[in-house]
C-alpha cells in the first residue's frame, strides 16, 4: 500500500497544520499500510465491446456485351460461334449460396446464348449453359466470399437463323440466392 | 492532537474507497468512460468488396494519481466464440504514448496499449479507438451471433 505524500500533506495542512503533525501522520500511515511495492501495483478496469455484422449478399456484373457470330464455313453449315467475356463481383457472408442467370426474353429461333462463370468462393461452376427465360444455375455451393470472377459467353446460330441486322438485345439477369 | 493522527489516515482511506473506479494501494483511481461500446459493421461499398469496418471513439480511460513515476496500460480481451476482428488503439493521451494498434483476440496475452505514462498531474485520460472488421469469409451475426468482448485494461508499473 502506497501513500501519496503530496495528497497527505495537503489534507493535514488543511485540517491541523504543522510539520510535526504531518510527520506523525506519515509515520502512522506507514505502520498501517507498510511500504508499497509499487512495481507490483496493478489496477484493472473493463468494459464490453459488441460487434454486430449484418447479412450481406451483393452481386454486380460488368458492362454490356455485343457478340457477332461468324459466317458459316460452308453452304449448309451453322454459323461460327461468337464469344465474349465479362466479369462479375460478389460479396456474400453466407455459405451455400448460388448464382443463377436468365434472359429477359428468348432470342429468335436458331440463336442461342450460353454462359459460364469462373468459380469463386469454392463454388462448383456449371459448364457453358444455354440461357432462357428460366433461371439456370451457373455456380453453386459457394462459401462466404468477396471476389470477382469471369463470365464467358458463347453465341451460336444455326444455319436456319435469319439475319437480324443490328442484332437482338436481351438482358441477362444474374441472381445471388440461397 | 493525537486524535487527528488517527482520524486523518482513516479519512483518507474512506474518501479514497468512495470512488467508483478501482484503486491500487489507496491512491490510483483507474476506470473507463463512455460505457460499453457497440460496433455495427456496414454493407460493402460495392459487390466484391468486404463489409465496411465499424469504428468508435466514444469511450476512454481515465486515472487519478499515478502511484509510480512511470506506468503503462496493458490490454487483453475475453471473447468466447469470437468470429470477427477487433482492433484498439489509444489517442489523446494526457501523459504517455500510444503503443500502437492492438488486435484483440479471445484469451490473448496482455499487450501494451499506453506506455510511458508519467505522473505529470493529478488526472490523466486517453481516448479508446475501436475498429471492427468482418471480411465476408468470417460470416455474419445472424449465423454466428454477435461478438462480445470483455476488454480488460490493467494499469501497471513500467
């Protein structure tokens, strides 16, 4: 137990004054409490800190894509596939999520757009999958992750597909879901 | 006169023990201010990025009458089932130096938070700066529950 000398001095001067009294008080205090081992003096204080983390599920894709299929290799042959790529980004802090994709409307008869995703979050990527107005699983079994992957598109057209001028535009919607 | 020599030490003891903060050797008063802290991690700025860290400087430490000429404050944490990341540093220290940022983990060994605390005046204080991070792979509170740290500060001789 340590005694703070300046503090004691102030109080004693205030109450009784006199140097002798001050010395007496110090002597008694030392008897009461002994000399302090200040090197081992420790005091603790504490409080609680709580961390709250919301559920996060975000997905975004890169900009628009235009794909031009190539001319058939010969009469009666299908058009040569056209390819393009994009990227997608995901943040999810839930496990077991998947990504689906679907078209806003089907392309004209004979034209098919297929897509595949590179794997992120340890998910299982499906092979290049023809897209339609029904959602198709492109990546399943994802773990919680924040990352960016690649989208690979393949556009194909049969020999029966009609020329479509400037092209047909469809929205491809990607959904991150459980 | 003899009566005063008995009363005054007793008065000193009683007055000292009436302070809420803890004390050591009848002369150090050491405690936290601002109460408990809650850190709410935010949504990511964009997909592909981790959730936004949460920060708080709403709490602090204060002390009255350092018992030794040079002291330090060390910190540890108890957080059973900890899932997320918590960091702490001290600033606005009235008499001492920050030991830098400390990552608080459950059952960690005590780490220096403030060093070279000198007995320059009767009172001293410091601001506590907390930062919580929850990279996506660490999950969320809905599945794992909130992290609750009991952060323990110890004043000790340096």
